[in-house]
């Protein structure tokens, strides 16, 4: 079996210019994750000086077992609309109570005879 020729790191040309030296620098994992979760706005500038603004809502990721039943956003929206129509009493934006309030039965007092 032949040994592979080792190339000295100084002689190796990876096509990177010297000003793109990343030695000693670390990347930040998930730097834009929170902003993407909140939603973001993109401005597209046209040649005539005007711009178009598009807002993208928060990103929602489906689990793989669910994603096989919902191949696109339209099918997810249809399923959710059907589910919403089944629950007519809930108002939009109404928050669920954190605790349940129940009435305690009145204490029974023994009557002396």
C-alpha cells in the first residue's frame, strides 16, 4: 500500500485570500436563532429607489412523524382551521387560567336535639 504524500500546510492553497484568516476566531452557535423565532422583516430595494417590505412570521418546525401527514403549510392551515371550528367557545387571544377555581361545598353543621 502506498503512503499518501503529505502536503505542508504552508504550501497548501485552499483558494482563500490572506485577508480571510480565521485562525483564533470562534463562531457563535445560534446567533440569529432568537430573532428568527420572533419573526423578521426583509427590505428589498428596487432600482428606482423604492423598496418592498416583507414580514416573515416565526418559524415553526414539525416533528418528522407529523410532517409526513402535512407536506406543506396549506395542509397544516386547513387542519388547524378545522380544529378551531370545533372549539367555538374559545375567544381569540383568550388565555387559559393557570389554576382552577372550584367552589367548596358548605360545611354541614350537626344540629343538637
